């Protein structure tokens, strides 16, 4: 399961890894927390129109990857909070889809960072442990036939302290196809933009002896 605040957040940070998982036949579910309706500098675009556009772009990216499912929580953009409403929604999705591994934002980046990113990472970690595990948390789920679930691993992208990498050399094209599905955010695809992406992945790959790589902080919870 991949949990992001905005429709395009995963592609630039972990798109190669997601493409690899899908190519290997793994079931990958994307949970998008906000409607992304503030993600533009174009004053002529209405927020509700942008939200609809970004959902359509996300579905196009999902098709490029081969994702199993996309869940839109449609919470207000730039207003995510570490609160019970948000936590319950993520716990619900974890219990429904029962992921072995959850991929989300590093919540504790210093200095400038998008607040929605930090809130998503923090609430997702809490949703994984202990809330999704404990049947007494959100007992109304039991009444709906939704059972507790224990996630085995959490991977954080854009980590301060990476401790695992994924060789994404063979999945660059799929990654870029998914990334450039988000035209409202990254513009039309170009060789120059692809080359910048390749250069960043090559810089990471050089540290691990791979042509192209993405890195994460892996937390193992076990069973």
C-alpha cells in the first residue's frame, strides 16, 4: 500500500519501485489523502476542476503502473491534521486491503517541507501501529466485518537516513509514463525532463552500485 497526501507525490520519489512491484505481479494499492485542489499557480483554474483533473491524471498513472486499486479519501488540500478523523480513514484502508508493506512519506524532514507530507507520514505510521493492529481501536470496523491487521514493514520515501535501496534501472520508462500522466503538475513530457529524472536516480544508484536506484528508510515491525 502506498499512502500519499497528493495525487502525484509518489511518482518522483518511489515511482520506479512501484513500477517494479507491479511488474512482479504484486498487488499495489494507492491511497491518495487529499483532493489536490490547491496545486496550481494558474488563477483561472477552479479548485473543483483541478481536483477532477488530478483524479483523472492519477487514474492514468495507475494504468501506466498497473496498480490494483486507487482509493481517493478526498480530504481538503493543505488541511491535513494529525487527528482522529484522518487516522480512522487510514486505519480503515489498512484493515480492508491488509498490506504486508506500507510506503509513505518520511514525516520528520527538517526545514522546509509540505505540511501535508509530514501529517500523512505521521498519521500513517500511527495508523499502522498500534491502531490497525488493535481491535479496540475503532471497534465500529468490527461491526462492518473489517478485521484488525498487522503490517510487517513500513518504507519511508525521501528519508533522512536511508537503509534500503531498490534497483529501478529496468523500470525507468514505466516510472516516467506514470509521472508524466500528471500533466497539470509536471507539464508535457520532454527529453530534458526525462534526463533530469535519470540523473537524479543515477546519483542515488551510484551509492549502491546500480545504474538507477531509489532509496528508503525501512522499518520492520514483524509479527
